[in-house]
């Protein structure tokens, strides 16, 4: 009578054991171990695995089968074997299976041990589908020969060997059966992920062919969500494969179901990019809606900037800027290139570039520039060098409670207010200022 399927038990029966019945682990020379051509599992990260083995040692022995003609065939541990070879190790600990091991059991052990070595599961759909086919064939062979009994669904036993779910196996089969040859090549090279591969397998071969051409060299832009949208758009004859406005990064046509009835009745051309009624249309696609919104926003920003420019040109600050440039031009300074020996300052852009994109300089900055250029800062700002803008103090008394620019006896400048009891700080008129003022003016930049 056939025994119920138990892979661990089958493997145990095939393993060479010691006299005590324990599984035997042997040191076998790497030169005697032949790699298995039937192994379809990827061998990546060999360098990292070698580093791990060097630090903490080999955690799992290899699994090999004796060959009748001598030597051993590797069933599990291809990455470990190559990592040991990279470390120049001459031998490896191995679990040895019998030479006359049943080929179907050998297939099951190959997949089971490789899956376990990877922590259980974690295979891509591509490897899951390929492995599932081999495991199903091996299980059917063992069942037909009465070696094992397989009550219930065959898929559940395949899932047990691969340490994955039945739904993942079903999904992998759908991908394997539905994906075209061109896309399978890209899937194998990891240019698309499992989710994208599954959605593509749900598309007919013609749509897959068109999408492969559209995304050639740009597959990093393709995901499951886009493929679903492409499939939906392809149901309507008036849609293009990709949005005409997205040539660099392909995108599917969107919102086609909303426009279908209008297209059928001749009220809509189908593609919003070719429609002169797109502005305000309730069925316009998101790309055109964004384009229209952006254009309107740009016009609004342009109008707002023009208003700012007009307001600035009428302001006292603009007049002061013109006066400063004229004063500097009078001593041969007409651009910031003429300030070769003057420290580069941001406010020089305000003078000769766009004043709306830069903050206006403060008085300290202007005093520094005027001193370097050899012009009077206040005459430069006022633009009236021929006029008398400075008043000598105390010979000429200033108006009270009015902010004034003052020149002090030490040659520095400051802003103060004159009260009956003396000078006070302009920014805090309750605070007396102990200063000696020699000149004052009401000419100040805005």
C-alpha cells in the first residue's frame, strides 16, 4: 500500500546513515562534486555568502548523491559550493544520498533543499512556475508507481515542497502560460517584477507585443497599475496605445470609459489632446486637465508679476535704484563686472538684474558700496548731488518726532528722532540715544 506523501521521510530513507541510524555528514572534496545541470535556481550574492562563511562558518551542509561511475552529483548547495571555492576551501561537509536514488524523489529533494536553503519561499514567479512543473511531474510519477499516495489537491503538495502558498503557484502558472516569449525574456532578466508580469499575462498577445515595443528601454516606467490602464484603454477602438503628450515616459490613455458614449455619438474626438473644447470639459483626461491648469497658472503668475513690476517701477525704491545706478555710472561702474575688487554681494544682482527676484540692500550695504565707489551714500540714493540734502546740526534744527538719517561725530550713520529732551532711537522712541549728531537729512530710501 502506498504511503501518504512525506518528503522528509522519503529523503531520510535515501540518506546514507551511520551504524547508529543518524544521518551521516561526510567531508567531500569539492573537486569530486559535480554541479547539477538540472538546477535552475539563480546563484547570486556569492561574494556576500563567502564573507558570511568566513566569519561564522558554513551553517548548512551540501546535499549530494553518489554517482554509480564515481564522484558525487550536487543536489542542493550550489551557492555554498561556489562560495567555498571562492574561499579556496578544498572540501565541504555533505549529506550523501544513495546512488540508486529514485529520479522523481531526487527532483523533489532538489527543489525542497534549495527552497529551504533560501529560508523557505521567496522565489520569483518565474522560478516557482518552472519548479512547480517539475515537482508535479515527479509527484504524478511516484503516485502512478504506488510509491506515495496523494489524497486531495496535487497543488497543495507542490506548495509544501516549495514552501509557498497554493495561490502563489496558481499565479506563477498564469504568468508562465500567458506571458509572451519577449516578455518572458525581460521577466527572467528582472526588467519587470512579478506583479507587472502577472498583469501582462492577462493581456492578449497583440497588446503584449505593442506594449513591449512602446516600453523597450523604458521598462522601469512600467508597473501593474499602468498595465491595467493599458488593458482597459485597449477595449475602446478610439484610443492610442500611449498618451501622445508623454513620449519620453509612456503612459496609457485614461478616462476612456467616461468619453466612450460621446465618441460613439460623434460629440468627442476621443483624444483630449486633439480637442478644442477640452477646457472646461467634465470628461477631459488628467494629462490635458493638468496642462490647461498649468497654462492658466502660468498666465496668472505672468499677470501678477507684471502688476508687481508696474508697482515697483512707480515706487520710491525704484527711483532710489535708478539714482544709485546713475551715481555709480558717473564714476564708471555700469555692471557688477566693474566691481572686480569689490566683494561679491547678492545686492549687486538687485541693481543690475531683476530687482523683483532679489531683496533690496539695506543701508549698511549701500554705505559700503558708496564708500568703495567714492560717492556720498545719501546723495547717491537721493539722486540730487547738486541739491543740499545735509543739514548741519545744531545750526539747522530738524523737525521733531520725524525719523532722520544722522551723521555722527565719529563718521558713522544712524537713524534717530529728535525730541525736546534730545535724540532718541528711531526704532524705540522711548529710549534716549547718547549720540553726538553733526548732520541730519530726511532723505531716506523706502
